[in-house]
C-alpha cells in the first residue's frame, strides 16, 4: 500500500520541476514532471491542484491533512 507523506506534499509545493506532480509508480509515490510520468503510472496530485486547494503557501497542518487525504483516496476501492 502506497502512503503519501507530508514530505511528498511539501516537496510538490516547492519543486522546481516543470509542472510537477505526485504520481503512483508501481507501489511508490514519486515527484515527477508531468511530461515524464510513465504510461502505467497514475497522477494523484498536481501542483496546480495544490495551489488551488491550499494556496501558494501551505502550513504544516495543511500538508499533513492533505497527505492523509491523498493516502485515503489511494486506498478506497470502488464498490462493485
């Protein structure tokens, strides 16, 4: 099970990459430029979404809550 950490979200917020995203690559969360996400990976959060949801400056509490929210979204299985 992949876990999004507060450091993952914090790294996304301050990344110097071009259009950075957090992606689920296999069982790992990786910070990548959007253009370099492998075909079999899943983008789970973008910096644009982070800025829209939390603004340009994020607090430690916001980062912790967002990491938990993203992890929860990864573990939810759709109903049959």
